[in-house]
């Protein structure tokens, strides 16, 4: 990544987080923008979100994001259009790092506590 793409990704993450928090109707589980990666040509922004909920809620939340992609991009455009000629296309992906880290933490705790009696 270049400094330019890093700055764009950081701005997009900040603005998308704000949009999720303030402008999208709150339906379903909590969504958090974990990371945004932008292609070198700034044409695509890959948005990684953490979804708190069970498997069904996570699938539904990602499906909803995919369906509302154009609307979210429009909201994003209204906030940052003065800084870009073109707003990147948005792609949403689930980031399960928190879930994996929690599982590893749980396994380490079990290992340190020793075998169950």
C-alpha cells in the first residue's frame, strides 16, 4: 500500500464507521468497521466488518450490507465528494479476528488451568 491508499482507507473507515453509527437504521446485530483496504487505483474499497451475533445474524447483516451498498456509497459520497473525483465501489467482508482471538484466549486459559477433574 502507498501513503495515498493508506490515507484514503483511513478516511473511508472513519466515515463508514460514522455512517453505520449515525445514519443507517439500527436493525440486527452491532456492526463495527475493522479495516478498509483500497486498491491502488482507488476503484474498490474492501470493507472488513465485525458483526456481533450468532451465525444467522452475521449472515443477515452481511446480506443487508450487500443490498444497501449503493445507498451506503451515496451517503459516503455526500460526506467526502469534495475530496475525491470518484467514490470507490464498496465490497463488504466479515472480519472474524475478534472471534478467533477469543477462542484462542479460551484455549490458552484451559491449557494453563490444567486438565479438568
